[in-house]
C-alpha cells in the first residue's frame, strides 16, 4: 500500500528516522533520531504503533512476548549498542521510555529540528518549550509494570490523536506494509557481502631513472619488509584482540556483596545459588525446559558433599524479576551465584552460563554451549562439573559427567519429566491432570528414573 502522508498529523518516517507531530493548538514537533542507538528507539515507537494498528486500538503492548523482534532491532538498527539479552534489553527500553524519551527539554535521544538549545540560566543547554508542550509530549509515553515485565503504550490519544492520524512510512509503503518491508530489510542485512574495490596499481613516474639494486641489497630489503610486515600484523592483531575483549568479551563489572548485610553467615564450604535460567525461546511454553535444566543443575551440584547449594524454592523466587547478583548473595547468604539463559529452536539449543563471585565482585567462569537438543542430558552435567572445577571442589572418586545428574536414560524421559514438573507448578486442576499423565509416561519409559 502506497500513498501520501500529507494528511496525517503523526508521521513516523523510517527512511530518514524522523518523527513529525503536527497538531494545531497542541504540539508541533519534528524530531530526528540521528544515531544507531537513537534510531532503535524510533523503531520501538514504530513497532508499538504498528501493533496498536493491528489490534485496532490504542493499548499497552507487552515487550516480553516480542523480545526476539526487539533484539533484531537492537542488533541491526541499534548497532548492538547494548546487550540483546532479555534481562538487559527490556529493562533498558523501560528506563529510556520512562525517563529519557519524555524529556523534551534536554532531548537525550533525539534532535529537535528547527529549535536551538539555549542556556537555561546555568551551565545546561536545553530547548525552550511551554509547559503545555512538555506535558503533551511526556504524556504520550505510558507504561505499566516495570523492568522486564513492562507493557508500553504510545498514547497518542492523550494529545487528541487517533490511530488513523498516525502513519508509518518506509520506502514508498505505509503502515503494516511499511513495517513488514522495514523488517525484511533488516533481516537481510546479515546476508549482504560488502563489495571489495580493486586496489589500483602504483602510478609510474615517466622519465624517472631506474636503479637496479644488487642481489644482496634486494635480499636485505626483502628481509626488512617481512620483519616490518610481521611486526605490523602483530601490533594490529594485539590491538584488535584488546578492543574485542573490551567491547565484547570482558564481563560487566559486578557490584560486590556486603558481608555486613548478609542475612546468614557464609558456610564453611563453597556456597552457591543457581538462579532460574531465562527462557530466550520464541515459545513461552518452553519455560518448563529452562526451569527443568536449572533444577537438574541444582540437583547435580547438590550431590557433592563439598558444596552448600541453595534449594530451588529459595532461588526461584527471583524468577522473572530484575535482580542483582549482590542482592541474591546478601539475602541467601551465599558467595557464588550462577545465572544463565536457554534458547531452543527446533533441534538446536544454546545455553549460556556464568558463575559470579559476589563477594569479590568478579566472574569466575562463563561459557556458551551450542548443542543438539538430544545432547542436553550431557550439558547439564558438564556445567555442574565446570562449576566444581572453578570452585576447586574435590570430585568424589569415580564421579564423572554421566553420574552427577538424575540419570535419565533418554531425552524423551527427561523432556516429559521437565514438562510434568512445569505443569505441577501451575497449581491448577488441569495442570495436575496433565502432570500425572506425563509422570505415568516417564515411569513407563524408565521405571528407575528419580
């Protein structure tokens, strides 16, 4: 669908990343989201407007169920300016929606076209707007909930506009077609291979005398060239590795837990709390899978007499909440905290895990596991063993990866057991009935599975 946007008071232009609002006697603005991180937030606004148009009403949109799409926007339009993990991305959007986007005077996330910043009497430079203009703009950014469980609304009804007054444009398309084409262009970005231009040969200077070096001089120059080239490569590789480490691999600093604020004194052996692994899959029904793997790791670690492991009932109270490692450590009285995420797609599963020393405030170990789903039974034990080694915990004689867990003989047994536990925790009559059926199937498959 193509057409003109002249008659629309609100235009979200994804070609130039500009937002225009022109409501007579209300507010007139043209904002330019002129950097990757800023473009990301205009894309979020466009996403919300498109969702509201699809639903046919101005309403709040839950971010959690759209995490994959928001991650795509962050990694393409946003230039991966911040982490795309659910526990980081959604709280970041919430904070910017609540504090930065409504701030019309300082405009931290956009450039106000046609107006210059002026000194406000002090050292700060701000845009000059009336109180009505500032209130009208700020009222658009509604939200319910907080952090990762937030629902956002681009409440244009607060400034007297309807959904028909708003239009999204991309290339020569409008609204839903424009949004679909915009997303298609982003999904194709990763497949584009940049063209490499040919390096022109060095220019020859006509008439310049040519002096032929001796063989000895030629050999010496060649050696010098190779030595210089090797040194340059080493410097470049070293600088590149250092940059990559700082930008991508170096773990974020952790706030240290206070021994004075510990609810319980630390045990005389290594103590650990395993937080519920975050389900990063598109299907929310896979929650049982991530919860089940977390439980299996807790069980595997609990088998060691040299570790103090916090029970599932204590750690799962933090599930779905934005919580700091320091808080977990102080409230549960443990030194070490394990957190991670799981993304399952078809027969592929990606698990990330990191072990943090909350008292010293640093990461002891972090790893990513890309495996076939059928190999999941070995990964849980592998994680448990790597944690024990990181904590220098003595392994019992004969203990190996296949002996740390509950001992499921096949993947089907494991998955049915995990789903059954998930159904039990729904605390519903239907959930209990489904769990009973699944447990009966587990027993039929493996009578000895605990």
